[in-house]
């Protein structure tokens, strides 16, 4: 049986998810609430970039070394 709009909204309520309207998306996004608030995708990307850079530098790795270890191109890691 296919899920209806009501079903997914009830699922979100049951799981404690919060409905958000994300810029660039027509449909609402459902997320778990953050500690103080829900982070936007831009904020999540910024935090992930900062944590990745800090961890890489703590280990003495260059962007190129990290890229090779992850199987990514150096420019994709530089974009972080």
C-alpha cells in the first residue's frame, strides 16, 4: 500500500521530526530538531568543512593526501 501525504506527516510526528522549508526546495524537509535549532544545509556544510579541515591539519595531512585516501580528486577536497 502506497504511503499518503498524511502517512508521512504522521511518521514525522511519531519520530519527532520537525518540518522545515529549505531555500531552493519546493517541498518541506523533515529533520530531527537540533540542540537549539535546526541547522540549514549551508550551516551543516560549513561545520563539516571546518571539522574536516581541523582533523586533517591535526594529523598533518595535506588536502592532496586526504583526497588520495578518500579516493577523491584534490579539487573536490579543496572545495571543503
